[in-house]
């Protein structure tokens, strides 16, 4: 698995988790969804993402 694939998997999982929590517990969990969206937009402009840095340190490769 590459860094990009792992990043997409983590972002998608976190969005689904926050939507589940918002529907079942509190709508305040939608702030997590908004945070993820803002982080994805920010990383598209700055070309930097904290999760990608973490995944690199865990040993995932950029491309296969």
C-alpha cells in the first residue's frame, strides 16, 4: 500500500466514522467531518499533510 492509498483510506474511514457518530450520538461530531475536509483542502494548496509525514515515518512508500 502506498502513502496516497493509505491517506485516502484513513480520510474515508474517519469521515464515515464521524457521520456514524453524528447520526447516533451528537451532531457535534460533524465538526470532525468539517476538519477533515478543511485539512484535505489545505493540503492541496500547500502540498503538505501531517498524516502523510506520519505514514512516511511508518515506512510506507510514495510510489510502487
